[in-house]
């Protein structure tokens, strides 16, 4: 009996194994859908379900297929389902499981549909709080390592939306079907990004390369966001964490200001631009290196970087230009709209009145250096612009802001505090060795004009959210002085309406008149600049000025009066009035005094013809002015701290 029983055991064992194999083969795997869904739901903290068929093909490398997978959305979302999958198929080798290693050499996702969204509170639906908590509670050694192999996506769809006006639909698929390592990712996305039209296409390299964190992954993308076009081609290392990104990059658009809603970069409004360079990302620092391009008619090159690590992002740049047209960057002073189009002042005004975008001054800190060799400008001869822009916690400073003007230099500092309401601005500037004939080209047309060197100082405090309002509230002082040089004798006689001395000049030719000095000293209160001193002292005449320049009303009201140092037999001397709006002031002689002199001469002519000349005789009583003293006084006024008044404007 014992021998017979021993002979039966192999047969019994074979039968048991066969029965187990048959049971497994005939096992209804759908019975596991509930337990699996319950386990996943508990792990993620979201409801997970398998509503379709669950099947396992047995072997040393089983193939598992699940259909109809769904994952619930975050509780705050109006869309109940975050993700659904028509079919999931993957291979799971058994041997690596013995070493606590999960290998998935082949994964196929058919019809994935994922919704990614952010709410107004900044929450997103792809962060699973319970999963993050449980991961922190467990040691890293207890979690099995997962190694992905071939991943194929068929007819994938991703929908992204947020409360900032983004609503993007993207199709995702792998090319070459199930060809394995050569399968690559294609993404096509359309919709709206932050209320801007969005159309982007991207292609990644082989899907298997995604699992190798240290291997550069090829990436190519191009598209349009609003009116901004871009194209990029290069590599990214460790794509899952966007480790090191290295791309050749092209960017173009209607205005640099249109990058603000996309990248939150506080750039000024400009004409159309195009830039090309090398884009690199590492350790939260984005760099556009060695870029070149044009902004309007200006060339631009250099390096630009944004560091996202600080609480407030930090922008650093070192920029150069061989030829800068100031009109291209007039957005700095509010002379362009955000779309890049010129924004002329309303009505008959000439000062830019477009408000500054205060939000831009608070989204980032910045340290930007700029050098422009040649400066194109409609009114002033400028060159060699050097600017150092510093933006810290909403306070903008140009320190320094230096520019070559008319053969000389203007050195200035400017600060703008956006934390104040309205904005507070301070300007401290000094000018040296400026050529008057370059500043006033009309003077240079005379061969006999050779004006001396002009210098000056200005210190102003202002308030307002536009250039017009700033200047309309200015308090401070401005001084301009010139020592030496010469000016046209004809011009000086015309300012005095000196007929007797004018006629010989017309026949014998113009001659130079030495200039002893020129001094202009203005004091501004609430945008109204009053002339304290305005004197042009020559060997022949002393021209004095009075009046005011009102930046608040954009109106000028000045009078120039000439006092001769020599005798003239026929002079209709009277002041020259300059008045009217900035846009079109008028320059004309004051009629009452010349007309009065002429009337008196006519009256005396009836009594006795020789007496007719008496009212027209100017004996010339003007004396030399104390040039040195006046220049010293004007300079002292210009460096005084402005007295802030800022009365309420009507």
C-alpha cells in the first residue's frame, strides 16, 4: 500500500497543478476590478474605477489589459472626471518583482483624455494631497523602483484651463505606431493662453529616451501665442523635471510689451521685433544667450536672463546696439500703446500722457545694462548712450543714464517709486561742453556763428503716472550757462530792430559778435517754470528774458528784450514775444513800442523833419553784466533740493 501511494503522488500533484492552471486560465479577472480600484482610490484620495474588461495573458512576462479606466477630478472642479483611458495594456515581467523592481518594457495608452486645471486660489488638480502625504511617511527604500520602456500613445487628448483666460486643447500621439525605440511624441495644441490665441506644435525624440535622466532628449517646437511667434530646436536633459534645457531660439512679434501676459516680463512697448539666440534653462534660471535681432529700425544684441528662484523673479541683462532709434523705445515714456503702436497725446498736447503700467514694475526685480553707440533722434544730436537700469521692489532707478549730446555729455540719475500713489520721480542731471550751434542748428547756418560751450544742471521732483503729469507737477531748478563763443551780428541787430546798423551789415556782410556769457536760471513750482534769470551778454548788446514755461498747461509765455551797448540812429527797439502752446508757439515782436516810436517820429516830421529821428535814436546804455556771479548763482540754485509743493490740480 505504501508503495502504491508513493506512486500515486506524482499523478495527484500533476492533477493539482493542472487544476490550478485550469483555474487560473478560467479565472474571471474582472473580479479584481473592485479591489484594484479600491486600492488605487485609497492611495490617490480620488475615486478610481475600471468599468471595462480586465484581462491577463499569463506567462513569465504577463500582458495585462484594462479597459474603461476613469479617475475623478479634484472636489473643487466643475468637471467630474480628471482622466479617462479607453484601454491600458502593459507587459509586467515577474522576475524583477523578486528584487522589488517594477519593469514595464511596453506600455500602450489608447484614447487617454486628461483635464488639467488651476483654480483662482492657485490649486491644481494634478497634485494628490493624500499621495504626497503617504509618500512622505514611507521611506524611499520601501517603494519599488519603476523602469519604463517603450511607451506608445494613441489618440491622446489633454485639456488645460485656468482662471487667467487659458483654455487649451492638445492632441498627443506617438509616431511609428508600435515600432518601439523609434517611436516619438507629437503634440499639437490650440486654444487660448491667458486670453491670447494659442497654436503650438511640438515634437519629442524617442520615447525610450525619456527614461534616461542624464541623456539629452531632442525637442523641437514652434507656434504662435497672440501675435508672438517662436521656434525652438535643441535638447532637454531630464525632461520630467525640466533639468537642463538647451535650445536655439527665434522670437518675433508686434511689440515686446506683448510678452508680459505670456512670460510676465516687464518689457516696454516697441515696434515689431525679431530676436534669435540660444535659450538655456538650469536651476530655475532661463537665459537667452548671445542673441541678436532688431526692434523697429534699431539693432539689439547681448544676453538676457531670468532667475525664478527668488520670491520676486530677477532679470539681468547686458545689451548693446550699434544704432538706436529712440522712437523705437518711446514706450519707456508712455509714447506707445501695449500693442506697439504710437500713442500720441490727446488734443493739442505734445507731452506723452499714456499711463505707465504699474503692475510691470512689481512683478520682477532687474539689473540691466545698455550701451548704444549711435543714437537716431529727430531733434537732438545724440550718441554713446550708457544706461544702468535697476529695479528693486517697485523702485526703478537709472544710475547712471549718460548720453553724448551735441559734442558734450549729459550725466543723470533718475528714480521712480511705484509704491507711491501717484508715482514719485526724481531727476538729477548735469550737462557739460555742449555745442550751442549743434543744439540750435539755425545758429549754425551762419558762417559767423561759433557759439561757445554750454553746460547746465537740473534737479526736479515730480509726481504722476505719465510723463505729462510728472512734468506738470515738477518742483525744482534748472540752470544753463555758456561762457565765451561768438554769434551773428545780423541776428543781434534783428533782435533789436536796429535799422540803422542793420543796413550796413546787409551791404558789407555779417560779422561775428563775441559772446561774454549766457545764463538761464529757471525755478519750477507745480510744473510752472519761472525765469529767474535769462541773459545773453555780447559785445554789442545784452538780451534779457522774462516769463514762464508752464508744463502743466503746455503753454509758453516769454519776452526777450535787447539793450544795445552802442548808439543807433534808427531803432524800433521792443521785446520779442514767444507765446502759445508747446505744439505751435508764435514768435513775434511786441508792436506797441515800435509802433509808438514810429508814430512819434511821424508826428515830429510834420513839425520839423530833422526832429523825426529823435524817437528812433537809441543811445545804447547797456553795461556789461557780472557773468561770473550770475553763473555761480544759477549753478547754486540748480543743485538745491526742490521744495515740494504739489498743489491740487484743477
